């Protein structure tokens, strides 16, 4: 808690936004601040960060924390924010990147292919280092907003040892491999980030490509939050960089096996201190890991709060129907839209229209997974575009403020 107290003292003394908010928590004697008392500090919302603007920026940085640079979130939450990075946060991001590589024993002399948003388009590509070392094998970066079939040809042509991209891109590529019998022969591991990783995608990747997936939980505001353990599929919180709280609806810490909302505190960003920041994600807490690392465990990232289905009885659930819908082989892509408390619109990109049995199977799967007898309408579309950040949303809600949601 000493480092947290240091951040609180600095924020109270130099950040206008925190001068009143942290008044009763600043300059306490060493050892007085406990985690329980720390939780008396109000959580910080994205809306507050947006509205505060530069009032969240420190007016006086410690030595070594300049110059600063802007970090903008993708806005996939619908609420983009901007914070400042520093040389210290840059070094920490590099260190955590290397930790992930070392944990998983990656051969950094080989090729890594990354499908992500870039400033180049079409068939152009960037080639650079893919680890914070003087030399690595080629790190190829290709814009992932192209059609999946184009990305698949890039993958086969580059034939990397490591692939890094969003889970939905992995799914599309693996499906094309299964259909065509073609696959990247040199591939050793897939790395995912940026979206919720459905367990079924892990299974499919092992089945078709014979390689594991290593997931990463991160946010633009903090960098790496948790790395996947090399001995399991659990995620280890990177405690040198962040303090992560997983809280239930009453604001109390969740125990292993429980899911709750993520609240994060940056331990090293003195330029834009984010203290008890609501990340708007839901995660499941894991039991201590047998690997011996001693770091807190997140068993699974469930998804974003805004991507939860709202049931008429007031409860919520996540729309985890990937495996069930994609077992209908005619479905190439889908997106569910909750249009009311009783209605779901299923948009599908299909190779050919579903027959009656397939339609009924899709509807039954949705009703079973979503725990309610929704009125499901199926609509065929040519494409389901990504959001402006480049991420794919398999579920969207049109409820807005309906029923107080």
C-alpha cells in the first residue's frame, strides 16, 4: 500500500481534480492506509475522466516522468478518453511485454505477424521489431480491416511462427483453414488481445492449427493488466503496474469463482493518475495458481458491461453463443442486437439461407444461452462491419434508457 499512498499524495498535491476528492486520504503516516480504507475513495468513471479533461493532469511531475505523450483509447466503449503517458509507463510496458515473451518461451529471432489497426492499408505492411530488444526476427504488421479471405492469404504467405490479433480474426482464419485444408505450417502460438476470448475459439485453434492461444488483458489507459499464465489459461494480474479490484454489486471484493466489475488503479502513472477507475469490464476471479508466481488470478474476462443482455426480470447475462451458432456451418458471421427486453435480432452473414431446422436450432440456442424465451428474428446481411476502433461486436444493445437501463 506504500506505492498507492505515494500516488494518492502526489495526485492530491498536483492534480486539480483530486485536491478535494483525496483530501481526507493524503499525507497519512506510513502503514495507516489499508486496502479496506482505500476502498472508501469513490470510484472514477469514464464520464468523469472525459469531463475532467486536463484537470486530471499533474501540474508538477517528479524527475524522470517527463516528457509526456498522449494516449487515446479506441472508444469501443462509446466513451473514448485521453490520458498522458510518461517515460516510466513506457519502460513498464516494455518490461511487461518482455515478461510475457519470457514466460511463454517465445523465440524472438523468428517471425511475428500482427493483424491490427494501422496507418497503412491494402496489401502494404510494416516490418519492425516485435519485442523491446535491439534485434528480433521480423515483426510484420498488416491492417486487419481487410476481408477475412485477404487476411488468410496474408497469413499463409507470411507463414509466421507467432500470430497476434483479436479473437474474432483468429476465429475467421481458423474457420477458413478448416474449410480449405490450408494452414500456416510454421505457426507455434497465437496471441490474442482487445476482445473477449471465447473458450471455444481456444478449442478450435488447437483442433485445426494444433497450437495454443495466449491471451492478454490490457487497456490503453494502463497497458498490460494481466498476462496469461504459461501453465494454465488463467490470467495473472501484473501487480507492479496496477492494483486490480473485482467488486460485486455492493462494492465488496469478489471471491474466487465470483464475477464482478473491474476497478483499476495505476501505480506508476504520475502524469494522469487514475485511482479506482471503473474499466466497465466484468471478470471472474480465479483461485491461487499452482505455478507459484503468487500473482492475483483472473480466471476469465467475461466482457464489457455494455455488452450484457438485460432480462425482463432485471437480471443480466452474457451472450455466449459462439460455439452453438457456428456449429451451423452456413453461418459465417453473426451479430445479436437486443432491440427490447423481449426481442433479439440475429444478423447473419451466410453461405446460403438457413433451412427451417437450422433456423430453429439457432433460435433455441439463443434462448437457452440467454436464459429467456426471447422473440428471435433472423436477418441476412452481406457484412457486419467492425466498430470505429476496429473491434468486432458480436452483441449490441438498443435498449438505451429503457426501463432505467
